[in-house]
C-alpha cells in the first residue's frame, strides 16, 4: 500500500495512486512526525501520518488518521496539523463532517494507531471554518486556533456580497470573520487510556482576514500566543498578534508592523510563530513591498520578535527571490532563526531556507542556505530535532506530487513552534 523511498539526504513519503500534498511537521528530540493529505482522483481526501525515531533519517509506514473516509478538506493554507510530545502524537484537520468542523485524533503509541476523531469546533455551526493552527505545551495540553465564518451566515446572499465587494470597507465586513480557539487537556493518567478533556471553543477576536492561515505557539511559562492577518480600516491587511499570559485570556490584539498592505481581497497567505527558550515570540509573514528603480511591487517575507507581546522590533526582510509565499519558522538551540518559504524562480515555484543570527547591534540578519532539489516544490515547513532541522514540502515530481523530507545542518536547531 504505502511506500517511502530514501534518496541521499531526502526521504519521500507518499500513498500510491494518490496526490500527496500539503504537509506539516513536528519534532520532539529525535522523534519527528509528518502529516499530509492524500487525495484520490475522485477528490476524496484522507490524512496520513508517518513517524521517525531517528530525526527524519527513516520513517515508519504511513498510517491513515481520519476515521471518516474521504472527509478531509485540505488546501495549501489549511493543511493538516501535527504536534508531538514523546509518544503522544496529535493530528488535526478540516473536515466536511457535521457541516465544516475542525477535528483531531490522538495517538499514544508514537503514531502507530489513532483514536476516533472528535470535533473541537461546534458541530453543525453555520458558515465556513478552517485555516487552523495547533500547538502543544510542556504539559501535553493542545491548543487549536482557526478562522470561523459562522457570523457570515446572517449576511446578504453571495451575489449581494459580490456587489458590495470593493465598495464597502473590508474592515467592517471582516467583523463577521472570527478567530476561535479550543483546548484539549491532557492529563497523564487519562492519557494512558487515551481520554481527552476538551474545553469549550471560545472566540478571541473578529475582523480577521477571511482565508489566511493562523498561527499559534506555546511558551514555556504557560503563555499562549496567536497571530493572524487582520483587516484594518481602509482594507489594510496587516498582521495582528495576541498573547494569553495565563494560557486562557487573550489580550487585545496588537499590530505587529504597519505594513499598510491595501488589498480588496484576501491574499491567502498568513503568518507563522515560534517561541524561544527565553519566551520571546518570533514571527514571520508575507506582505507587499516595492523594489527596483521603477518601484515594482512584489511579495516579500519579513521577520520581527517581541519580549512582552505588546511591542515588536522593527521588521527585518528575509532574503527571498521572486515572489515569496507561505513562510514558516523554527528556532535554534543557540537562538538563531530558521525560516522556510516557497518562491518563484525560472517560471516555477521552489522551496527556500534562510537562517538568521543577531549582529553586534542585536538585529537579526538572515543568510540563505540550500534546500531541496531542482524539481518544482512548494509549501515547505520545518521542525527542529536534537541535532538539526528537518523540512517537509510538496515535491511536484513528474509522476505526481509527493512529500519530501530533508535533514539540514547539525547541532543548531532544537525547538519548533507553529
């Protein structure tokens, strides 16, 4: 059925006869979990997971996670998500079951088998939801964030909204788009029996951009942080951030950077967050910038960090090539930063990597490093192992798309949040 192939430093994961795409990755020490969507020609989509015990050198055979056959709904900005802590592996995805729900399943045996799935969002809620993110804290509690459009169900019909588009203030319309979170508590005794206690979903804020991925991460001091693309007055679609110091109560959102990207529509491209050992929040995001003598506009990747979740450093530009999209971030053991993204080169998209270290003035400076092969590829995402970085992406091979996993570097990258 499933197969995996090792070619040099790159491992390929795939389900034969399926389109394999849109991966996520997580690591805890040398244990690495990769999840992705495997779609049949009919469009039916299932979620698969493969786990490595040797920092991504080899993987066990993939296992199907979702218990509703063909139920998953996956795109590049809303892939399945995974977190890992010891032998505890949790996977979440957007499901077409009970309307549209955010579901999760848990494995307590290192990814060999998964529990029946449960919805963290309200079953049967009207409207759309997805673009979710997930994190796990040092206690094993899992926090899931998503965009929710249930309040849009009461708005005018689609054709009436199309007529309003471009004339109404996008910030006012976005008040019907909310950011929700829910927690799955993990008690050590309960986990022996694979029992999860869910806390009710709760809305963090409204005014979020409709279809850009969210980001969430857990700090070692118990705080939870979240980021998303917000719609500010005048259709300015910049990145917002909120911190829940107690892990529950999120502070009012703050604007990470006044990019003032004015756009009458959703860019379908959101932020990513990582927390370091000192509980600094590091964030990357795409936005439009101008370059060249003619002032041409292009998409670029920017980075900033915050100590208190209230103010951020001046943004630093990551050295990208071509139109850059879909950034992800990981933090090294020594505090350096690893950013991955995909960019347009020679008429095709390719994956890219840059590492950032502080200079004498305390500013983070990025330098590109090799990633991937010559084949077209997209949606890279990294996780940190005990002695390096592992990056997964969708490889657009001649005989169909597969998931590539590459080990990079040694002795630097140690932790990763998403």
